[in-house]
C-alpha cells in the first residue's frame, strides 16, 4: 500500500491510495476548505479502522452486530504540534456478555492504524528538487 500525494493549488492537496482519492486543504487563503485538514484525516483513519476491526472481529466470532459509531476525541498541543492523546467512544449495537464486551474493547485498540501510531514507525523522508 502506498499513497501518492499531489499539490493541486494553494494548500489544496490530493491523496490517491488504491484508486481512491482524498482532498485536503483549500485553493487559497480566501477560499473555504475543500476537504478535511490532514490531521483530521488521521483521526478519521483511527475511527474508521477501529470500527472496521470491531465488525470484523464480531463476524469472526459469529456474534451479530448492528450499527457501530466511533467518536474520536484528540487532545492537541499546538506548542508541540501534535496530538498528546486520542480518546475514542465506541457505541455498538450488539448483545454481548461483560466478558465479550471486554474482549471487543481489547480488539478496538488492535487495528492497523492504532497499532502503527502506538508503535512509532521510523520515518524516512527524501527530498528531490525537480
């Protein structure tokens, strides 16, 4: 999986991953945003991944599941330019015992995105002038 990011204009960018696109930013300082801020995409990814993981794990266990809602609440520090905490509230329509609920609570923190963030990946950046 790789993502190709391209500037359109101003601070408006397009990300392409697997044939799907996400637009972020705005064309100019005077124009309205045309997509989520890049940081918001990160928080959305955490919630989307968590919801997907829960549904997959419920299905794997043969447990019926209805609606799933994930509310991601980051605490952001502008001084250090990053989130210092990512809290999630998950609502899931399911008939679970307390033991099963605890099992799903553990699974909620095991999605790909959460695992990646919690286990800080090494970043390598190459800058080529063209």
